[in-house]
């Protein structure tokens, strides 16, 4: 691949041209289908992944249920924390949809960082954004029940939509993983929101928030 494709990614436009060229030359582009596993929890990290297109979700399982920790879309770097700490992966990475990643081996990455220290700053900034996001996500999960988390998700989807009606953007199973619950709970909660008059459903699995005040009313 070329440095031009890397520069076109979100947040990558200001990175030094030589660093971009070095990464592009050292890496290999890999394609993943939906649900393909990039790595499993506990495995020894050996490569940095840069998402070129598609989306990769980072998940952990507990009590027989899978939880999404975060998702990485185009421009996201994945796996750098265990890569630099030389510890096992703390979670499993799965392609959420058809995706392409630039995969850079650890030895080559460290050599590039030595020659281009601004790349280390770039990676640290990415990790800082992710930590901030994870802290906010933890606050949401510990401070609200499933209805509250689903209500926040629906409000975000409504705000991001171009019209009054919006889709969930995920299957009900994926949404359950996102909210840290079971699919059956999501189904019941959506039904309860419709019955309360807070939410309306339309054709093509689309929704409209009819009464924002009732979304969080338990």
C-alpha cells in the first residue's frame, strides 16, 4: 500500500511523510470477513493493526456473555498496548464487518519509532483518546441500568441521523454486546419503550423518539 492511503485515514493527515512511508513499506494489508478473529485474549502480541476500512470490535467474555469494550473504525490503531508492554492481549479482536487492516510486525514498528519518534507521540495520543472513551463507557455502565444505557444509545443514534427516523445501526445481538446485556433483554426493553410511548417503530426496523422524557423513566 502507499503512504497516500494512510494519510487519507482519519487523524493521520498530520503524521510525517517519512514515517507514513516507512509504515506502509513495513506492513502488510490483510482482509478479514465478518466475525473473523484477528487475535484471541491471552495470545502473545506480535503486530500493530491499523484499520484501513471496515470495523473491528474488541470483546471480552464473562459469565457466558460477550461484552464489547470498544470498536475501531478506519484510522484506528489496535493492539499497541500489549505490544509495547510485552504482555498477552487483554481481550479478543473480531471483525465486525468486512475489513482491511495494515499489519506491522513489532520489530519493524519499534525500528520505525526509533527513527521517527513523532510516531510514538501519535500512538500515545490514540491510546489517550481510547482510555478517555473507556472511562466514560465505564461510568455509563456503572451509573445506569440497561434501560438507561439503551436510552442513551437511542438518543445518540437519533442525533446522528439526518432525519426523524433512524436505525439501530447494529443487530439486536450486537447491541446487546455493546450494552453489556443479553439480546432478550434488549428486545424486552425496546418493546417496553414502545409501549410507554417513548419510542415508535416503523418500516425497515427504523425508530423515532416520540417522547425523550419517557426514555429514562423506569
